[in-house]
C-alpha cells in the first residue's frame, strides 16, 4: 500500500475516523514498512496541508475536527484535563483560562499549537487518579479538579482565590474523601474551609 495516492490516503484516514495519529499509527494504517517512504509521505501530506505535525511523532488530520480536550490528551500521555480548564468546564470558576491545563505523571511541559497553549503539570503517580471519560477525552471529576487546583496553589505553583470558587455543584463528602487521599493536612484544611 506504499504507493497510495493522496486522495487514497485521505479516504483511508476518513474511513478510519483518525483525526490524531502517531508516526507508528500512520505507518500501520498505510501499511508502510520503509521509514524513508513513510517520512516522504508525511512530508508530502504536510506540504499539501492535509496533515499537521503537532509535536515530534504526533500529527493531526486537518480534514476532520478534534476538540481541544481530546487534543490535549493525545499530545502528552498519560494525562487528564484538570485545574483551571476543568473548573471552568464545570462552572466552578467563572474565568475561562487561556491555556488548556492538564495533569500528568510525566515532567511538566507546555506546547503551543495554533496559538493555543497546552500546559501539563506533573503530579506524583500516587495522586494520578480521579478522572472520568467524557465523549472522547479524560477529565478530572469536579472534586478532583478542585483538589488538584488547591494542591498546586498550596505549593505556590498556582494562584487561587477561595472566594472565586463556586462549590454549589461539589459533593462535599466526596471532596473531603478525595482530600484525605492526598495525605496533606494543609490541603484537607483548605478543602474543609471552602464555602458551601
């Protein structure tokens, strides 16, 4: 399948419903074993604005749409949407962040894709839990997103104002139960102080 035309590649990617893919995914989908052929095919498709290189080894098929949260999960794995982005998504804070913020167990990283900043904050593997799948992305549960936010705030990595947080949709028991799992008395105290 290495001699597949551009139109053939487009049809194949559309049929696979593959808006995001790695270099290895692309090789597998097209049945290309020769790396040189693979890179040439990628370069031609990039030049024709059919695919876009996002970061090293990761690409987007430009003829299909993908939401920012799905893109964030794909860029850096493992990760889940949290902090300001998740809190804004749930209506817990009113400000809409200009960054797409995620939690990862990898090192802290930031990527600029088409003028949007995707920021990944590192957390201990022991605290990498409390997310759920919505549509086709992973996002922190409300209570975990709030605790992640407080956790980084208490470490001086994030600015936060407890008065700007709307906790009406927060399950207080779940919040305190999750807070205990952090094994951090300052975080537990901050969570307990949040207004109902």
